[in-house]
C-alpha cells in the first residue's frame, strides 16, 4: 500500500505507512519528496544501507543542502568502490569546494582508505594548490603514488613533485625535476642531500653544469659532496673546456692529493 501511495505521489500517506512498518529506506526517499531533508538523513541512518545513503546524498546535493549531503557522503566515501561515483556527482555539478570539505571531514574516519587521501590530493592540485604540501607531508605514504605524481606534474607543482620523488626514493627524478624547474624546486641543502643518493652518475656532471649556470658561487660546495664518486680527470677537463678553472680552485686543492 505504501508503495502504491508513493508511486501515485501521495507522499504524506506513504510517509505514515512506511513509518508504521519501519521501512526506513523508503521513508527516507519519501521525506526527500516532502522537502524534509533532515528527516530523510535521520531515516537513512536507521536504514543504514549504501543505496539509501546515496539516494539521500544525491537528493541533498541537488537541493544544495550541503551540510546534510556531507553527513550522508561520509558514509559513502569510506567504501572504496563507491568513491568515484560520488566524486563525479559533485564535480559534474561544479561543487568542488563542497567535495573537498566532504573528503577533509572524512579523513579521520576509522575506515578512511587510500582512495580518499589520493582523490583529495588530486582535488588540491587542481583547486587548492596551497594546501597540497601540507597534505603530502602528512599523508604521502597513504596516497596512490602514480596518480598523485601525475597530478603534481599536470598542475606544475614542482616543489611538491620533488618532495614525493624524495619520499619514494626516486632520487634521479627528483634531481631532474629540480634542474628543470629551479626557481620553484631548488633548495640548497635539499639538492645536496638528494644528489648524493642518485643512481645515475651522469647526473653529477649535469648538476655541475646546472650550478655553473644557476648558482656558480655555490659550485665548490656541491663539488665537495660529489667528490667521492666523481671522475676528477673528467671534471677538470670539463672546467678547462668551459674556462672555469679559477672558479673551482677550492675543489682542485681538495682533490690534488687524491
């Protein structure tokens, strides 16, 4: 009888009937049709099914009842298989700020999963880049590496990209990124720390070239770091070729007895 009333849009009657038989899933949807979104959320909580949470969440989004939508959304995003659909629902309607707020509010949930941290990072990269660094510093180990690296690259967040490469021990990529985007990504001590860990020794010689152009007065400090693995004959030949031997006298003195 309740379903017949609902199908005929007799929502007040359907509400009474569903309430009497404790059919909270149907009651929640009925209350949405009656404009009682708070009541719908309360009924969805009693029904406690993903299908109902989604129906009420989407209805609240459509009516721009974002506080109530968030209450529903938190129950949905903790289910990894439901996350993409919910994100699309917000994004397709242009509600990026509200989506970010939902994911931020969900991170402390005991069922928070890698997809939530990853998608929030991607949203930050697009819409709130100023929040990206703090998010990565806190949660770099809880995001999907390829997706977030790609998001940083697409958003030209070079400093954040270097931070991730360093954390993931991709030191060669970190150095290449710094040298390609020094104004955003170069920091002296950080560069010296990473360059000492690279696998490809050719990056030593590229970094010398980079310092000659970008920070010539700091070149001798860099050479001291590189010295244990540097081919000194090759290095001296290079400095002769570019007519920069006087600049690297401290380095030459330090290695003349090697």
